[in-house]
């Protein structure tokens, strides 16, 4: 029995609400609440956000080697001579790249797809930088491709498509291990994960 | 077992994520997802949002009569000669004002508190425009104050405080009726609401 928020009859306020609604996960009521909050309690924050958006749009581009966001021709990771150029970890997004980095266990390079295959949404191989990846891996240095796409349906399909595409090349292609997450109690782990961990069990 | 997103080492991107985090209800991961979405899929939307924020900050101010947001000295509702100046409906926010307007059943004027009393958050009578309201109601035209603050603890306390403050003036002070919402099945209505509706029952 909820109702959509009415227009406020203040054009600049309605325009602000409308542009906040364009954000994913922000519905009409949330957009109105955000707009009121910014105007009422956080005008400096609103100004900062406006400037940050404008600045980001102006300077952020894609790394020519790994496709992630950067302000330079080549991103800091790709340009770092201490990284091992023989390993290339393929992730869906810069957030996933950051997650792998935070583990402090990987010293190779990355390739960021900026998405995953999603035929239902019309997102095919060309939309996720698969051709960029194909050109990237033939630099003569890469020896192993580590597929670190998500373990969702789309991520699995994406990993499968990449493996198929790169199979003709003389590269080792691996996938992150599936199994029981660290710290988990078996009682609370979903059965699919336990089943898979049984199949993939390893010598102790 | 979740982890906070790492900094991306792209200053303009980190600044954007940081300024999105300042929005209420947006945590670090949501902020990163919003930033990636805008850069990847909706650059025009990001530009529109930046401009809408800047424009709104520049032109939006408070109505000198009812305290709501407007681009003019007096808002459209207060300036409308067809509204009944004898009734003044007090609401917490422009969103609440819009909700009352959408009912198409109220033809009086409004006063927007832009908040509610919340002693625990240090929000006292002065922070919610109670002094503005006191000056507003003595225009010689207002006869009835309709308290339409929310039926939350804070909203009830705010209504009570306003009633106390305005009691000395010769005005009729009313509160929105409490009761069973339209379309509700009693079986699913909370007991406090039913109890209150019994006490406030009216001739049928």
C-alpha cells in the first residue's frame, strides 16, 4: 500500500532525485531521501560528490594492458616491475582485483573483464573484452591464466568461454579452487559446496 | 567473513567511492559498486548527477513561509491563492508533504519541520524550526494546526512538543487520526493499532 513519491514541483530538486534514481539499487523513495539528506544535512558532501564525479569522468580511463581503471596509459600494477609477468589472473571487476590483492598471496598480473557473459542481457564475448584478453596473452611472457571470475552461473560460463577461447594457445589455464570457505562450519555450508569439496578432495 | 574493498590506487576513483560512501545507507562495497557502474555503464548518468547536484546546491533554498525546498522566495504552494490559509498542516519532510498532497483531500497550507525531535541525536526544538513555526502561525489567518508528523516515537514526541508550544495561542490543534489502515485485514494488523482503533472508535 505504498505510493511513489510525488514530484516536488521544484524543478532542480526533481532533476536531482531523477538523476539519483539512475543509480543501481536506488528506487524513487531512496532517491528522494538521498536528495533531502544532501540538501538538509550534507551540502559539502553533495558538492564533493559533484566534483568527484566530474573529475573521475575527466581523468579515468582503461589500462592498455589489463583493462582496469587508471589515470595513466598503463596502470600501477601492470607497470610494477616486481610483479611476475608469467601469471595472469582474470577477474570480472576492479573490486575482484582488489579482493585478490588484499590476500597478499598473488604476485602476478591481472586482466579485468569489466563484466561477465550474460546472454539473457545481451552481453556476449565481445562486450567483456575477450578480444582484448586474446591480444594480451600472446605477449610471450604469460605462461598461466588463472580464471578468477565469480562462482556464479555467469562467472562460471565466462570462465568456460575464456578457457575454450584460449585452449589453442600453449598456456596453462587454471581456475580458483572450489571448496569449503575458511572458518566455515560444515553444518552451515550449502550442500553443493560440500559435494564439490568431496569430489575435489586433496591429500592431507 | 566479508572484507572491506581495498583502495584502487586510482586517486580519482578512490575519491569518487569516498564521496559516494557519504550518502546515507551506502556502505563501502555499495559505494565501490556504484562508482564502477557509473564509469562502466552510465557515464552520461554520472555527468547528469554531477550537474544536478551542482545546480540544486546553487538554486534551492527554503520557503520563507513554510520552510520547504523551493527555488523562489515563497514556494508554489504557499503562493497559491486557492489554498485555504486557515489550515496549516505540519509535516516532518517535503516527502511527507508530497504524500499528503497526493491524497488530493487537503487544500490548506503546510509547514515543513525538516526533521523531528531526537534528543539522543542532539536534535532539540531549535533544530527543527519550531521557532520558525511559532512565528508562522501568528499571521492572523491560521485557525487550525494539523499535526502530521510520523507516528514513530520521534514523530509523536515532536507532535507533543509542538502542541505544548502552541497551546497558549488561540488555535485549534489536531493530530492525524490513528487507526486501521485502508485495505487492511484485521488479522494482519498489529495489536497496538487495533487497540488504539478500539479506543478511538467512532459512530458508524
